[in-house]
C-alpha cells in the first residue's frame, strides 16, 4: 500500500492486503460471464468482418436507411 492511500485512509492497517479474508464481506459470484463472453465475441467478429468485407457494412447501412425512410413516409 502506498503512503498516499495510507494517509487518506487513517483506519487502514499498514499490513492490510486484498488477500486477507474479511468476515461478512463475501463477494457475490459474477452473473452474466457467458453473456459478456458472447458480447465480446460478437464485437470481435464484427470488427474482423468490417476489415475483411466492408461491403457488408455498406449493405447494412443501406438497408437501415431504406427502412428508416419507409417509416417516415
């Protein structure tokens, strides 16, 4: 722990560490790790697709613009 943090938190012991078990401070398990992985995989796939086949994005933008224009009329 740095001196700066120790000075700001006077109740913190000098030997306190993140590895020390603190009673009544259980960290709940993370939910959604699968969703997070799928989102990252989707974003990475879209990035790769953008680099390899940019015409797909042009077609997608054209379709979205056409549908938006159809909603206006």
